[in-house]
């Protein structure tokens, strides 16, 4: 079997065309340009690349963005004060704090300082709790992007065995909740899981977000499975690879996302969708629903 490639770059481009039109509509009809504030703390090289991509993507669809940078040792109070200020800024509809934070920062305190109406990453406790019952304002961008890839490819989720490798707050846990919301049977594996292959081999849909190159080998994958590789790893020779042995697993899987060009572009796309959704909510909240109540492509609730 040679797997069908699930092209996140192309899907992202299609969704961004719709987002660009939505931004134009908001600007024309409500005189509101969606705005995103991005906060970057410290000198993590990978975080800088991700943040640069997000800022560029905003410009590409007409979202106004601002990058606020702090040194590693920025005092916690200064950071929280900056977030509180952004919470009050009517020109900024979304606030994103790039993770991971330098280790001495209290991630929870920082994330929970963000207004739930501006929490376009979906990391505030309110949105995390909302995921449990399928009633959040914003969905975390990476799992949201994975759902869009599956839906666009016509891959049903209901009743499927879904194995998720990696139990992070950013990807693995929200991914599991979204899959449960869609009536999948979910297993979540992590560093302490004994005999990983025992779980991966059961998966109709295998989602890997572990940050370990070549963690998933062909013999760990059921023939015909759908494989979603969320990993982004830079090898010593400079190559960018996922967590899955792509060439080997291609011969067993029915569908697979590549790295790069799979989940990554969709994460950024869903951030744009959430930001436009936040701006639309701002308009509705402050002026009443003067716009046509129209759902953004890419921002539908995951029910
Ligand atoms: N670090 C890795 N992924 C993400 C993400 O989706 N949002 C933020 N804020 N930080 C990240």
C-alpha cells in the first residue's frame, strides 16, 4: 500500500483564502481590522521561527499583528501587566503567548491572565474546561487543524480507534477530548506507557505528537491506518522530520501527513481563523450583531 498524502499546506491555503475574505468583510462592514498580539519571551530559536511564521501569516490574510518581545528574565508582574493591558486594547482581538516559557515562569498564571474572549490559542482554563463538554469559545490550534485535515479528507472519526502518542496540554490532551467529543474510542500514550506498539497497532487513526524522530516504525502501524504526524524535529544534518518513519509507514498506512507540509501549516491557519472569530465576537459584543451571522470556514464548533 502506498499512502495517500494529506496535504496540510494546500488545505491551509484554501482556508486562508476564505479567511482573507472574512477579514475584508469585517473591515468593510464593521470597520474592524482583526488584531493579534504575539508575546515572545526569551531566546528559543524554534519559538522565534514559529512566531515569525504566525506574524507573516497574519499579514498574508490582512490581520494586524504586533510582536511583543521580552528577555528571559522579564519579571512576572511586567508580563501579567502587559497581558492585562492587551485585554483592554480594542484593537487586539487575540493574544498569544508563545510556549514553552523559560522554566522559571509560571505558565498557568500567564495563560490564565489572558481574557477568555482573546484566548485564540484555547489554553485558558475556561476553554480547556469547555473542551470537556464540547462548549469552548476557541479550540487549540493544532488539534483543531488535525480535525480539519481529517474532515476535509472525508475520514470519519465516529466509532474509530484513535491512539494519540504524546499527552501534552497543547496537543495530546485537547486532541483526545476533541476525538471523544466526536465519539471515537481514544487511547492516550506517553513517556511512561509500557509497550507503545500494543496501542499504536490498534489504531484506525494514529496521531503522534511526541517530538521524537522515528518513534513510529512501520511494524507499529496497522495496515490501512490513517497516520497524523504532529512532530517537528530538526536533525543534526538540518533536515526537518516528524515523529514517524515516513517512507516505511507510507507502505502500510492508507493516509499520512508529511512533515513539513502537513499539520504545521494547519496550526497557523486555525490561529488565523480563531483570531477572525475573536474579532467577530468583539463586534457582536460591543455593537450588537450588525454583521450577517456567518460561520467562518475553519471555525465551526467541534460538535
Ligand atoms: N508552542 C508550540 N505550539 C504552540 C501553540 O500552538 N501555541 C503557542 N502559544 N505556543 C506553542
